[in-house]
């Protein structure tokens, strides 16, 4: 691009868009210019009902006054403070608020800027924790097929999405994967599926193969979002907890999607009654307004680092923007909004309505499975032979034309609306999706 000429604002070439078919998008762009509560406004003036809370992150809906105001005030008051060897009050306040809504036994928060960073931070803490306790042989990490843990090298190594891994070299050494839990006998299950708890026993096979003394941590999404909304079978997470505990292996729940009310409790850990050793979160932490992530850890993990001479840094890890004041202000105002409006438990109240509306799509063309829990759901379509993902992508494009934002992954349509959605808006979202499903080839 010539430097002597200011490019036109509508020149789309320079921005290389993430996880996007750039050429397709730039030929027919879908531009959002403003947002309020449950809706986006597109550049052509149309209102788009947000069926995905942005990218699973705007749990309180859009441009909520309390959050907007907190961010504006904080930018003017204390824009930035050094993150290392210095502090500011909001970082401590937010950490207290986070552990307050976390499961009992989760007592500390370490800040970062995204879900990917939260995952890599949690994996590093796991390795360093074992080493701090004299168990430095515990270096193996275990993820799961069809797991998504962001795009850092740690996250793609423990993650189980082929396309996210195969272009990027040899990745981390010493990683194993549990089998995914998506079983054909569970199709059209409402809520948690019956079959598959025994898949957790595969961890015993990995332990037998390598020895428990080599394994640092297991990381799973309690409910896998980005790979198609895969529910944990009944008893599965309990079994994973039992086996990890038995062998001294840390259990990490990646709650980047399930955190902050998505399943009807603050974290999925509480919904399923299983407490891991660490929880990664991001997205809904600031309602998506300012990038921020966190790793929430047990007291035992934190305390294992607090042993050496006091002037020595305990954990050689952190980011320039860890606990950025504006992000903290957004986080506190977001938690205020969730708590004032009962949003952390609202998904539990809407669960039945959501479930019935979603499963009403069962007999429509191409639908081969429907899954739901809390305020998240998936409609899986039969793929077109030789063109995986094409049918669902067509549905996404038609849905956008019809005024609803959905998300697709492979041939699965995923939806996770803001938790402020009304029953009438659920009916509108699902009703429009039904029309889309009837209209695609
Ligand atoms: N973990 C999970 C479970 C996620 O769903 C995501 C994002 N969809 C991430 C990690 C990565 O988060 P980010 O895009 O903020 O890096």
C-alpha cells in the first residue's frame, strides 16, 4: 500500500482477520457498527439479534451503562499501573470478588489478558507447582480430543482440534489426549447425556503407561464449547476428579466459556458439583468489553509457592497488562451487573424454555443432533459430502441475513445468547433459525 496516500477507511485489505475466510468476508463484508443489550446494528442499519453473546463473552448483553461508565471513569483516573512489584486497589478488589463466587477452596486469582493466556498460565503454574514441591518429574500434560484451549503453544498442544494443530510444527512434547465424550448413543439428549462416564477411565491407561509421577495436570472444558457444545456425560467429571486426586495429578477446568453464569451457576464447577484445582476464565469476566483473563487456583497451589525468602519473586510469570486497572474496573462493574440482575443463575431459570425451543427444531431438514444445557445449545447438521462445514456456514450466512447472529463450528450451529435474553427473544431466535434451516440446501 502506498505510504504517500491515506487509504480509504473502507479499504479492507490491510486487516488480516483471525479465524476468518478473509477472501469470502472481504467480498461481502458483515460489519457491525453499534450494539445495545440483545442487539447489534449492522452497517446497513439492520438490527441483528445476538444469539452468541458476541464470541460467548457478552453475558450481560451489550453497552451496559454500569460497565461503560466504570471503564470511562477508570481510563480518566488511573489508566495504567505497572503490573510487577506495584499494585493498585482494583486488582485486589476484583480478585476477592472472583474467589468469592468461585467454588469453595478456590482462593486466588492470577491475571492475564485472554483465554489463551489463562490456559498457558495454568499449565505453567501446574508444572512449577510440582517442581516447588520436589516433584519435578511431573511434566506431562493431558488434554482431550475435541478440546479447545485457545491458540497459545500450550493451548494448541493440549487442545484436540486437528486444524488448530497440524500447521504449527511439533508443539509441546509429553502431551497425551483423553478421548472426547461425543457418543452417537447420546444424540438428542436434553441436558447431560447418560452414556460415557467410563471414558474418564482412559486416564488410568495413560497413568499406567507413563507412571503417575510423570503427570502434572489434566485440562478439560467441563462443557466443550468451541468444538460443537459437547456435554459431559453424567458421572464423567466426578470420575476424572477421583482419578486425578488418587494420582496427585492437578485437574484444570477451562471455564473460558462456561464461567460467569452460562450453565446457571457462576462456574460450571458448581453446576456439576466438581471442584478442580484451577479454573481458567476470560470472556464474561469483563463482559467482553476489555480483554482480560484469569487463572483461579486452590490455596494449596498458591501456598506451595510462598515458601522461599520473602524478597524473591515466587512465580516467574506475568504480563505487562496483568490486572490492568481499566480491565479490573470493567471486571468489577461486570460482576456488579451480574449480581444486581441475578444473571449468574438466570440460565437455570431459562433452561427449560431454551431446551424446549431448541429441541423443537428436531424434525427440520438436515438436523442430526441437538444438545443443550443452561443457556447454551447446539444444532448439528448433516454435512454435505465432500464439503464439511459448508451447510452450517450457509446457515450462518442466511441467519445473518435473517437478522440473527449464530456461530458455526464444522457442521454444528452453536448458540449462547446473552443471559439477559427474554423468553420472547429466545422464541424469535429459534423461530428465525427454523426458517433458515428450511431455506438451506
Ligand atoms: N479456552 C476456551 C474453552 C475457549 O472457549 C476459548 C475461546 N473460545 C479460549 C480458551 C481462548 O480464549 P481467547 O480467544 O480469549 O484467547
